[in-house]
C-alpha cells in the first residue's frame, strides 16, 4: 500500500493529511476527499475512514483524508477552530488532492458535520467537486449542539460512577473538545437550507435508519435542481461512543455500501 | 513522519521551540484502539504542553493502529507493540540525539510501556493511567458502599437480580469464572501479583521512575487511595513508586477539566523528575 502522511497549507496553520495513492490504473482518474465530522465523532470515524481509503485505493481511486485546523494532528488548538476556517481547509485539501492525483473527477464525502461542511464548502469553491456524498449530515446546528451536549452529559455519567452534570452546564465543551464562542455561534447558524446552493454535479445523501434531519437535508438538496440520490442505511451508528470501551468501530455494512457507491464512480 | 524497520509506523514529533530541548523525551502511544492523537485529542494537548516546557515528545501509532501499517512479518500484538516502541526510540535517538525516554500510556498504552521498559534500558520513566489493577477485599466493600450511596434503589435491584441469576446458574451447573480470570483490564489479562511485583522491583532497581495513576472510571477494580499498598503488603516496591488515585478524572479524560488535571499531573512530575541533567546524575 502506498500511503503518505504529510503536511500541507501555510506553515503556521499546517494541516495533516494522509494520501492513499491508487494501486491500480483506472480511467478516468478518480479521487475521493474524506471530510471529518467534529470532535468525538471524528475520533470515532477515524478507523472507518482509514479502511475505506485503503479499500478505494485498492480499486484504483486516490484518497485523501485530513484533519481541519485545530483538530486531530493538524496545527491549532481546540479553541482556534471555526467553521469558516474548516471550509477553507476543505478547499485547500481539494487542491492538494487534485495536485497529487491529477484526477478528472473528485468526490467529497463528509459524515455528520463533515457533510454540512462539504455542502457549504462546495457552494463557495472555485473548483467544486463533481460529486458530494453526505452521510447523515447535520441538518440544524442548534439541534446538533443539543445532541452534543446530551452526549457530553451521558459520557461523563458513564465514565465516572455516580457523577452527573446538568445539561445547562455544558457550555464551552463537547465530549472532550473545547468549543469557542465563535464556533458555537457558527454552529448555531448551520441550517440545511444553506446546502441548496452546492455546486456539485450530483449528490448522494446517506441516512441511517431512524436518524433525524434526513428529510430536511434531502429537500434542501433537491431545491438545487441537480440529481440527488437518497440511500438508506440500515444501521444505528452511535457517532459519539467511546472507542476505548470496545464498541464496534467499523460497521461492515456501512463500509461496504459506501465503498461500493464510490467505486461505481460518476454515472 | 514515517519510521520503523519497514517504514510502516507513523508518529508525530513535537519539539520545544525557543529553548534547548531536554535530554529526556516522552513517548506517547495508543490508548486501546484510539489513534495517536489520544482520547479527546489528549495526547496532542499533552505533547504540546510538554514541548512548551522543554521536553521533546513523540506520539506514535503502533502497528495496525491509527495511521500505521502492520508489517508483513508481524509478531503477536504485545511483542509487536514493544518492537514498535523500541523503533520509536531508535528513531528519536537518530533524529534528536535523545537517549532517555519516559513512556506515558493510558490503559493498554500503560501495559505496552511497562513491557517495553522491561526490555529496554533507555526507558527511565513510566507514567501509567489505569494500568494493571489489583483489587483487595476492601475494594469490594468500598464499591458496595459507593454504589449504595449514589444509587440506592437501582443497586439493590441489581444485586437482587444478580443473586437470582447466580442461583439459577448453579442449578444449571454453570460455573462462575475463577478469580484469576477476573484479573483483567478492559479485556487484557493482567500478570499475577507476584509477576507484577517482580517487574516493578526490576525496574525500580534499574532506577526507572514510576508514576501510577488510577481514575474514577474503574470503581469495580480500584477505588481508594491506598489500594496499591494494601494489595502488595510486604512488597517494598509500593513505597518506591508514586501512585495517585484521582476519582474525579475518568479513563479517557472526557472533560476539559480532567484533561487539564492530567496534563498538570504528568507535566509536573516529568519536569521535576527528568528536567535536563537530573536523570544523568541519579
């Protein structure tokens, strides 16, 4: 396997990326950019993204996964993170992937907040992706923050016997990650209606069974007028569960479905 | 950066800026299956804090974890983890000229650090959060009291259903697991008390500084400050290691407050113990 960890972007704001070069030739050359969700959800999905990248590379598709500024292995601290920066990071990563792969077609795949970021970033991209795949995208920032706060309360209660914190007391952190006032303000403003102005030629929306917000995102994407495919995935994926507690990291059906979908390539 | 005999390992080096780096470096490794950034990015935050205080830090993914590959001729998991951490030290030695290392690990990271220290003299310090645990008779009593105090009715209900289940198992002829099988840590089999005591003695005789920390997440197995001393009465090593029980911090540092507490804990200890020149003069 040809896997290259590297840094890109301006030195003071360097981003960490891992490029999985295609192992077989494929025409036209295709590439996939994997965009992380936020905080614990990004920790949770790391393994799945890595396996997905390896699988796609074996099928002849170049893949880049990367960490936004202030997250993961990239420069910056939790409180430096903003959605505005992350959208710029997606543009930068897209260019990096284009340079490395020479791909004629690039797909962005984003899970949860990563899905919302992909849709919003494509609207402002000078060089938009051919396709978007949004996996259980966040539809409403206020609802999402409420979910994160509840997950934070649950995680604390689960981690230390007899400990409880009130939902109202969760203000500037989410399951171990700092949330600045600016990020909080930006997150509250996230709304599926913003996704309608995406510039991709086609979009696939994946929703997990029973997950809220899917219809809202679907309606917004359909308003764009370009083709939208809606795929329902029969799993209940716990996005914030603690990896260390031996939970299933990579649901096989999710990996299979997404990799098959991306291997098919542009219609 | 990629390193290791097959260039299959990936790590992130965080160097002090604006000051002479210390002569002792800190290695941080995976906690369970979490990649090298650590649970809730704890390892990144810790590495940057240590570097700000002058200590170089290398965060590594062992084989098959995070961004590291598995080598073609990989060994059994624990042996491979030791080989990987040795390779990390080799690499740092080449790149930074450092030849003394502290390995800091959480859970399985603590186990891997301990195993590496046993076979590599370059390890001069170990910081272990929720490493191997040895419950005592008092552990069970403390747990029962704590359970009753915090969740009285659910605890009584749980005990009643457990008693019924055990009686039913006896009728069906199913045996309870023996006590040795209970000496596990998140699925990892712990060494016997005798083996553990001998390991600690060996390392301490080699002047390895050891700091054990137990969190509030393992109420079932560790739940009062003097437990280590009680579990190893008659063993001199318990008086030669530092051991803290921090009940308001959890296994994976889930809150920012817990992260701050643990970062201060390890940074303070590492600087006091391994600041430039001190280890060499011990």
